[in-house]
């Protein structure tokens, strides 16, 4: 006997709709669970509803609040040079006497008596912002550099003369003072560094069009733009020509950075701009206001970071520190027990990551301070006490000497180098080191930038003056089980360490 269904036709009729309703109830239950405050779906749903959380619907109030403190900087200076005794090398068309353009071309070619072209007054412009009610103005060093007549134009159109209080090329910052008795609208620097993703409002005077406001976010921290040892903020708010020296604001109206550069392959804005962080800018501006300049500690060494190859050649587990490649004459370091080839790993007990980290730390000390510099030499650490000097205003440049090589050389096949004693050079011969006569283009040496004419001064910490010395030092590095050997190489007036891998034999 088979079991019969007890479901009536009426119930069958509503079976599917009921199942659908139940599914809907279950879905609602799951949704309710998902929308609990700490659930991922709740967060996603909240983000979808308010994609710009904590941001205003409009930046108009913020712009209205800060714009009166943003100014335009105009710099006038006499540009060009007198061309005494020479005529401007241009000849117009051969026109008949009496032609209306004949006199024009004649004057255009002569440019005045005795062929002298008059100097022309050039005008450049940038942006800036007022940081006190008595008229101190921050801008970029490159905006006012070389200027002899500086004017500051306020948002309301008022124009004031300004004097340079101080300027710092390393951070590209400058401080001006407006000559006025009026109380001015001003803004303050932020006390903390903005976070990546924070909103940013850039205000400036691009293209001389007057105050312009653009918005974006902080894209990154610690950007190295090849301008000294300091790191910059990266922002994506549109920053164009003329925005230099202008402020980048946070939502609270405090200045989080001073716009100083853009990355632009084409010359236009591509959404990558750089600003001096407020914490660094405030420190520099305070010194400029007090002393007219920034006083930085100075070791007087040329340094380079350690890569994996050099680390291996020194027996290190990983790259760290800054390697000393040369000394500035009569510098504090040159008068100490420090040696070329020393690896600086700490200053006053604070670890050094790389060459830029060392430069920042030393610059943070006042001149005449004594610091304890920890160096690694021959696998051992030692502390050297050095009294810092004052960072010079101008860089000392060594004279570049060119030497003619003799053809004699010895092959270093495993390194891809042909070498000869540097003492064999003519024309005021160099007595130290071994010169590279030829580099195998397929070698590791070529890949690392070694070239004919470079002079090897040291190999694995040993001074070399003959190719045989190089071979000996390479052999010694192999015997120690080193995977690579480091060399101190002079290229023109620059010295650096290069590590070459050692082939197994």
C-alpha cells in the first residue's frame, strides 16, 4: 500500500509563493545579521551610502576661511647680460631705402649704440601664505631666489613691498616680511603630519589667474624627490605653475604642507605634486625668523647607501648604514679617527638606515655639538666622537682631471676588467690607485656602471696601487667566503663603493 499525499490542491497552489516568502524572510534575517554594527557588510553598506565620510558636501566654507591668507608673490630682477662690443647677430631682409620696416630691422639688429643690448627686467611669480597678523609670509626659496624687488599681493588686490628675512635652499623654503601696519589674516601650520588618504585643499596663484582652489588627498609620505635628504608629502590636488610656495590645507584650515614641486613628464599637471611637510616647514621657518638662516650640523663626508651586494661583501645579513667614500678637506670627520670605507651604523645610539637617514640626523644637530658616531670596520664596531661643524653655504668641488691612458694592462677576467697602475698615466700623473682600461660590456662590472677611466682606490678595504694588489684583495675576500667584493672607485670628482659578485672557482 502506497503512502498518499496529504497536501490539498489549494495548498499546492501556494507552495511556491510561500517558499519565495520564506526565502525573503531568511534573506532579511541574514541582512539584519550582516547589518550589525561590526559586520563587514555593515561597513561596506555605510561606505556606499557616505563615500566621503567626514568630508563636507562643499569645500566653499574652508576655502572662504583660508583664502584671505594666501598671497601672490611677484619678483622682479634685472636679467640678461650686456653684450658689450658685439652686435646682435640678426640681419633683416634687404629692403629699399624708405621702406617702412627698414628702420625697424636696423634697430632690431643693432639694439642701441655700440651694439649693446639693454638689460631687461624680468618678472617671475609664485604663491605664498601669511603666518602672522604682522605680515610674515612663507613661500619657496626658488620663487624669490635672485630677486631684487619683491611684492606681495593680497586676495583683495592690495600690493605691498616685502623684504627677505631668510631663505633655505635645502628645503626650498623662504620667509618674507610685508611692510604694512595693518593686521592681516593669517593661517597656522598643522602640529601633526597628515595621514595618507586625508583630504587636502591646495590654494595658490597658478598662471597668474588669481587665487585658485583645488582639492585632493594626501597620496603618500616620505617621497624622495632628489632635493637633499628631506622627505616630502605627495598629494594629488592639482598643483600647477605658479602654485609654488602656496599652502596645502587640511580640513581644519591648518597648513599641512608647502607646495614645492610637481612630477610632470609633459609640463602639465598629472596629479602628482610634492609639499614640504608642516612639521619640517615650521621648524625651518622658526629658524629663519630668529636667525635669517638654518644652522645644520656637518660631518664633512661623502657617503653612500649600502646595497645587497656591498652588504654581502661586508659580511652583513642585510643592507644598513651609510658608507664613507671620501672626506671634505679640513672637515670635522677628516680630523677624526674615521676612515674611508667605514660603515656608519648609528649616531648617538640611534640606528642609521641609509645615507639619507644619516644626512637628516646630522642636520638635526646644532653646529659645535659633539656626537658619538658608531662605525663598523673590519667586522667590528667602534665609537668615534666628533664635534660637528656648520653646514657650508656652498659645496666644495674637487677639480676634474683628465688623464691619457697607456695601453699596458692586466686582465681580471672573472671581474670583467682590464687594469693598469694609475701611476702610468701622463699629464700630471695620478700616483694612487689602479685605473680601469677596459670593461667587458657583458660583465657585472659594466652592469654596475664601471667604465674605462675610473680609478679603483681600495678593494675589500685594502689600498691598491697595482693590478696585483687587486688580485690579492679579491683572493682574500674569496678565502673569507664572501659572495662579493667591494671596491672604492673614483669617477671624476666623485667616489663611491661598488660591490662585484665573485664567481665560484
